[in-house]
C-alpha cells in the first residue's frame, strides 16, 4: 500500500512552552519503550502515557494488518472494544491518518464524515473530540494512535499534537522491535518443539527402508509414522494459530452464539476419547442461558469458542484417572456467562498453576501424557481475551482441576 511521506509540521510559538515536566516524562518513557519487548506491555504503556500527557479519557492503538491491509484495534483503554474489531482504511478517521501520514484534530467528531460510528455503538460510548497521530516507521504508516475526549471538554492544542507525535514516533519503532523479537523468539521455540516428531518420522523412515525388517515391526513403524505425522500437523496448526493471535492477524467473527449448542457439540466430539478410558462426562446446561435472539446475547466466533472448550474438555479427559469423571456446567447472569470444566484427575501443583498459559509450558509431572504443541492453553486464553473474557484455574493435587471461562454478554463493558 503506497504511503505518503509524513510532512513537517509547523506550530505556533507557544509550542516552545511545552512544560519541562512533559518533556522529562517523554524522555523517561523513551527509555522504557526501547527496553520493552513484550507487545502487550508496550501498547499498554503507550496508552497510559498518551492519556496522561493529553489529559484525555481514552486512548486506542490501531495497527495495519500486513496481510489484509486493514486496520484492527490492537489495544484500547476502553476495554470493551473487541481486539478483533476491524476498522476500514476508507471511511474512518484512523484510516485517513494512516493513508495520509498526518495528524488530525477533530473537536466535533460526530459531524465528521470519516467517523466510523460502529465503534461508539459497540462501546456504548460517545466520542466528542479526538486527536489521532500516525505511527510511522521508515516512512511507512503502521497504524494510528488516538486520544479521545479531552477532559473538561477542552480543545486539543498544538502542544498536544507535538507531544503525541513525539510519543508516536518512538512507539512505532518500539512496536516494530517488539514484533521482530516475538517472531524470532517464537521461531526458535517452534523449531525446538518440531525436533521430536521430525526425528521420530526420520527414524521410522530409515528403519522401514531395511529389507530385513519383520512385517510386525513394519506395521508398528507405519503406525508411528501416522501418529507422528498427525501430531506434526496439529502442532503446525497450533503454531499458525498462536502466531496469528499474537500478531493480531487472527480476526474473530462477532455473531450471536448458542452456547448450549456449542457445549453439546464439544461433548459429542470428546465422548469417544472419554469412553476408551471409562470416563463419564456430566453436563449441566440451565434453560436460562442467553439465546442468539436474546436482548443481550453472547457475541463471538462459534468455531473459535468450540476450539477453546474442546481444548479444556479434552485435557480434562486426558489428565484424568481411569474411570474418572468430567463435570461441565454453564450458567449466566446479567453481565456474563460462565463455563466450568472440572475433572477428577491428578491435579496441578500450586507452583505450576501460574505458568499454565505460557507458551510451550508443560507441567513436569505430566511428562509422557502431554504430546501436543504446548500451545493449546496459550491459544485458548488469547481467544477468550479477544472475546473480552477471562479464564481461571483451581486445582488440588490428587483431586482434580477446574478451568472456568467467563465471557461478557453483548453491551457489557469490562470495567462494570
């Protein structure tokens, strides 16, 4: 996508009066930005400083999806904005800023033809004023940084623009560095994880080429090839899913869902696996779960939610004891729905619980049972976060574990 070069702005003399405190804050933040390589932490820091420097209610960061060329919300202090919300480059204020590489002050956003009103609708929020500046790296706009509704209905000033442009310039470089770090770090970990199934496949292939190999051993090696190939395929899909979620390129659907139906489909998929271990699955679905036609339905991506629940229910079976039980219970209140998946398995040690959702983390005492990519729980948590929800874990060694997913209903803001 061709980008216009960011023009040099000329500001009135009062720009020289930017407070020493604000300039000192920018200097401090510059050091923090350059040393922060975790993208989520970096974006949160940028938004925190943006609202502080401009005395503003809300800040948002939108980034350009390198594949689709569209903008998506990477972060916002108005937490109810779905992370997967796409904003068109044509027909939005942020899109104009990205395309033109220029900052924009709007004291009356509602009257501007470029205002993308769907955002306010989803937020149950009213945008009055806005200052948007481009995030430019090597003369290429990678996104936009917005501050919305200056406190006290005060107008945005040239000083605000100067501070935000300085912050945006530093932030764009830091964002690209964080992305590169994530890619290289993730790639190294992926290559390490791929070694085991690849070595198994290579060894089986070499053994099968020997003419003296007995037929029974050949059949055993063929089964190994099938098993490791399936495992490799699953790992590759997990790696792709995680990379897309990590970079913000995985845009989830936002449709009214039938939670009861999704849970029942997950149970049907897992039941054959459970039956082979003599494990019973008990399901509790109340009649008052929100339906797609409800006033406040559950909004999300049915396939992705099924992926999340399938991961938790499959794990509840995999890490259970023979002839154990799995309990699945859903409920709803006026704000959210909850789905709890409990098992009667071996449980998780307290020191392991905080690390469960880290990528490639495996509970030491589960070695020999876990043969996946090590990304299942990390992917599940990221998907739930894109729904605006959260996951909790309770576990007792020797008794079992309970994973609970909480998802907000339509129109419910996170901070409520």
